[in-house]
């Protein structure tokens, strides 16, 4: 009887897809403790952006359209904002929408709406 051997690369690819699919396919924000970050910024809702990012602009417009009070940290034009950001987060995808216990990475209207309860 022949044994079927599944290549390790295939298994690795499947595991990677499964882990990333939760991140990208879930309509729920990431859960965590971001209370110190939002307190340091001085706001309940913080939007982290860079000025040249199309999706950052879309996120800002979404918040403004829904009349959400927020503070925006524009990392490429404010060294203080960049310093605060680097104390809490590693470099990664933008925009970030942060509350005391939730985080949305990237521009995702559904996740943002859940976080903002709108």
C-alpha cells in the first residue's frame, strides 16, 4: 500500500492562509488593551495615518461623514505623533483606528462601524 505524502510547503501554505483569513475575512475589530495609547493621545478614538495614504484618507472621510469625534495622528508630518505611535506599535499597515480595547487595521467600513457602534 502506497502512502500519500503531502508536501510540507502545502501544509505551511494552508496554515498561513487559515491564520490570515481570520484577520482579513472577519468583520470584527482586533481585541486588545490599547487604553494607555488612547490616554496618551488624549482621545477615545484615535486614527493613525500618513498624509499620502489613499486608504487613510478614506478612513478619515468615513469618520467625518459619521460625525465621529477622533484625534488623528499623521505620522509623516508630526514627529510627536510618530514618537507616541512607536512607543505602542511596530511599523505595519495603516490606517489604524484605535479605541481602548479594539483596533482596526486598514480601511474596513464594517470593522470600523463595529468599533464605533454605528
